[in-house]
């Protein structure tokens, strides 16, 4: 038997939320509904700058951020980089998503 050296997945703090960041209202609504069905509380933001403001003001409320890479005001990669550079947000779980397809 091989012992696993990876740590178990972190559990969200009681009542911790997931911040959904997506420029498309339909995507935000569908994601929030899916999370709700799984018992996860969420809040949504349409823009990266708004998401950063929310996280900086209320970082202790959030367990994770689910972010579209193509946002109306900034690229998701830029926002994720700013999250990682902020000592209050660096431990936040971040998942990058994209509904865009690359054409080869």
C-alpha cells in the first residue's frame, strides 16, 4: 500500500461563501444555483475590480473564488495574481474557468 503525502481537501469554515466572478449574468445565475443545490452559499460579481473590492473588505467570509478568465474590466489571470499577492487573500482557494473555446 502506498501512503499518500497529499493533504486532505480543506473544508470550508461554517457559513463560508464562494465568490462567483463572471461577466455573464446567466453564467453567474447557473453557477449560483448549482452551488446552492450542493448546500454552498455564494455571492456573485460581474467584474474583477468589484470582486477584488469585495474580497479585500470581507475576505474572512469567503472560502473560495470561482472566476471566469475573460472579464469585462480585467483578465481573470490579473485578478488571480492580485489575490495571490495579497497576504489576506493568498490562502483563498481559486478556480479559474472559461466558457470560451480556442480555435485551432
